[in-house]
C-alpha cells in the first residue's frame, strides 16, 4: 500500500515538470503578463509577503477567538491595491483592479463580522471567499519584468 501511495505521489510530482526538458515554465504560462519594472516587482512582491503575514495573524487570532485582534490584523488586507506602487496601479488590467476591489469588500465584511456577530464559522466562510479572490488573481496574472522604456518613461 505504501509503495502505491509513493508511486502516485511521484507521478503527481513528475506531472508538474515540462515534458520537454528545454521548455521553460514561462513558455507554458497562459496567465496574462503584467509588465513591471524590477523595482515595481520587488515592491509588489514585498506587499504580497506583508499580505501573507497579515493573513497569518488573522488565522492566529481566529484560532484564539480573539475577534478584536482579528479585525485589527485584517484591516491591512483590504488595502492591497492601495499599497501597490502608483506607477504600476495605473497600468493594471481592469479585471485585476476589479478583483482587488472585490477582495477589499470581502475583507471589510470579514472585519464587520469580527466586530459585531463574532461567529467563527461565518468569519471562516468570509475568509474563504477572500482567498478565492487571491487565488483567482494568481491564476489569471503574472508579473513580467520589462525595461522601463517599454512604457516610454
């Protein structure tokens, strides 16, 4: 039985690698590229790491049923678009911005729930909705570093 499980896991891992060893992942990446400078990319990825830290704090507060701490930790999550460099925000696809707005609205609903009803199952459901926007955006878009002269800067 253990050998079968190991075999299935090995097949799943191997399925993640390109069939052609010379093929790069970006050649198979069908997500829409968002052109960024190296500096914008670094700023954006830093913001994403901050988002993950804030998300950890939300989960930690929820596990302790500390709803005030949860609301406090969640506030920065809804500000992701505002924390994006202005130079990049102007070039984001409309759909990307719409996803960011939907994320902010779902985070605001989560905060309201934490501050009023304090129902962990509702908060968790709201958190799942919020994360669906994160997943949707990561599935649809990728950052692609380009020379700043690309935009006529």
